[in-house]
C-alpha cells in the first residue's frame, strides 16, 4: 500500500505562484511514475504532469513553461511548483502514484486562482 497526502493548496491571485507537496509513505519501492492531476468543477480529471523514477518529466501543454514537477527522494516528497497561475488553473489537485500498474491517489488539495 502507498499513502499520498497533498498539501499547499489555497487561494492565490492570477499571476501568482504556489507550491504543492505530496508526501509519500508506505510501500514506496517500485513506484514507477508519480504525477499530479487536477479536476475542475464539472470537468473530468486530467493529467497535469508526471515524473518517472528515473527523473523523466512530462507536462500537459496547458502548463508547459509555468509548472515544474520535482521529487526529493530523501524526503519521499513530490512537489509541483506552479507559476503564472491563471483562473483556469482552479481545480482540486491530486497526487498520483503508479506502482507497476497499481494506481494510488491522494485526497486532493484545492487550488483557487482569483482574477
């Protein structure tokens, strides 16, 4: 089992920055990919960014150049640095872990960007 706990959400003005954290615990060995997803009201959950165990990253087009995913293996934490935030970035952000096909989710953290 893997447990994921997100933190760092809140309210920010458009153009501002915010950093989300995802604390990972449990059987963290063999986690292949970590990622951040988001779900806005009335919309489907969508992938924002992922990072592999080897450090390879992938970003959705709508966040490229603005968001950065990183991981601190010593702290078992994955981060999402969000810059130049837009009102359309408002959503619940979820941390995700893929452990050889078994998917784990955190409970999510709300990010609200005011215009």
